[in-house]
């Protein structure tokens, strides 16, 4: 593996490295389960899917309830792979009030995981994983307990990341950042749900928000929540939080550009109907008037699906009626796609770590590299130190490289090390 770290930006990572990272994460998680069972016996518990679990609902009014207010909590048991392989570290799940895409009150759920041996003052890692779903069976709050149909890849990467930070003595907060309405891709909502999960965790743990350092991290779908949380914090949502670092990668900066790039590709065009359906949910837009018969069939099919179970090769034009083929001329579609474009916030403060892919000279197969660079230049122009890495591999492999590389950044931010700044070279 060749890298230019401090003075340059390119990172070449052979595909075998990605496989080794995944294998190592799996061994690490299983090893943790075996080792920790000596000191913390597993507790059996009933596991209901979110759509049958009353914990995810609230009968009272949310009017006048402050964002981040905890409405309900419960202890939960984490599990690797299946409930038959529990990870004997307990979490606390929180139901809390948050804010939707268009500003209305919304319910959020997050899992707070405390280390067995906390070290020093409370430090929080807010981990936004890439669950990319329109169905609640892939919610992190469910999959972390051994439920759902999350792939082996996703489950072991998530638990490996969490185990690493727990081993360092950090508390990990994992929000269901799409909200209970599962508005996948609705960025403003995802950011607000994320910030309110941190607020809720701090309230539940009795922490001082202004004194508790927080690092937020997320890749791909998780980068949507992480980036919009960074923007929201910079624009005055949850200003009391002490966010000391933001790490993100594989960013869909502009949905129109990403859709046009993925259009018709065998590997990634399946993302298109999920993005359209999820963002439309966030805005309360009915897409039916714009959809072709085939588009209605596809949209009906994906309404409760998770990305890893979707297998279509299509274009956005296949989904739309003939008169709407130029989809950005349709006011509702144009608004919801352009309004979710990522932009540097008004007053960003926290140093950033960013890793993006460029496997074909244009992007990583999903995300447009030029858009990501432009976003980071925007942060640089506002004086934010950006540690920037650009790989020559695809989206999925860059994600594995990101998860392996970002840990050093997290440690440095909590240790108040000088921030690396690659802005001059982006």
C-alpha cells in the first residue's frame, strides 16, 4: 500500500487490503465476544422488529418538547452476526424528540454504548453507519442487537468500528439518523436527528454539553448524516455541543450529479429509486404523478427494502413518464434534489478528516470526486483545517480504508493534537 500522507493527497490501496480489513474486523468482533463473556455474561431478551416494537412509538404530543429530549430509554444487549453470538457489552437505547426535513417534530432512536472501562472524562464518538434503508429492519438500533437482514459485511464493519472506540475508552452513539419515517437521503433531517442523538445521550448520561468533546464520523449513507450535522451545528442547530472533529467520506454532495453518474450502471443504479423515495418522504412529496408504470412498480417494490436487497439496473428516465424525462425541469423534483445539496455551514469550527475515491477519473462509481473536492474547498475557504485523502479505488473499498484510517484522527482530536491541514493541496 503506497500513501502520501502529510504532504500529498493520493492514496493507493490494493483490493486485498479491503478484504484484510473486513476479515480483521470480523475476527476482532468475535474475539471481543469471547473475551468479554468472561466478565459480562450475556442476557437473553426478546427481539421484536421496529415496526412491532412499541419502544419506537410515542403517544404523547411533541409540541413544546425541546429537540434532544429523552422520551423513553431501555437497556439492550448487542449481538454479532445473530442473537446466538451476543457481544456482552450493554447499550442504552433512547427514544427522543428531534426535527424532520421540513422543520416539524419527529421521533428519533439512538443506541448509546458505554465502554467496560471508561478512561478519564466522557468522550463521545457519534457513528453514523451506512444502513441506506427504506425499511426499519435495517435500523442500526435493530441490527446492532442481532436483528434484521444486514449483510455480514455491514454488521462486522459496524461492530468492528464500535469495538475499536470502546477499547479506547470512548462512548459510542449510533443514531437511526433517517428518523422513524425512514427518509433515506433527506440530509437536513439526518443531520438534525444525529445532533439530537448526541444531545439525548448527554442528557441521559448527565454530561455537560459544553465540556463533553464529540467526534462525528460516517461514510457513504452515513456521510449524509455526518455532513448535514456539521452544517447544522455551524448554522445554529445544537450550538451548545462541543464538536471537536468531523470525519466523513464517500459524500453524495449533489444528488443530481450522483444520479446522472450512476444512471444505467449495473453496480449502483439500484440506489436511484431509494434516494428518490427517501428524499420524497422527507419532504412529503407524492412521486406517483411523475412515475411511469414501471417506475410505480419499482417504487412500490423498494418502499420497505434496504439497499443490499435491491437489485435493479435502470436509469432515472425508466422510472419517469415521457413528459418528465428531463427530471430537473419538474419543480418538485428539482427542489428536493437541489435543496439537499451539501454546502459548508455558515460558521464551521471543527477540523475535518475526509477520504474519497476516484477509481475512474470521475468518481468512485457512486460519488462525483470533483463535487467532493469543491465541498472541501468551501470548508477550507472558511478556515477549517481539512485532512484530505483521495484513493484510486472504488466506493466500497474506499469505505473500508476510511474506517481503518480514521481512528488516528479520532484519537488526535480527543487528545487535542494540532490539526493536519491539506487545504493548500486540494
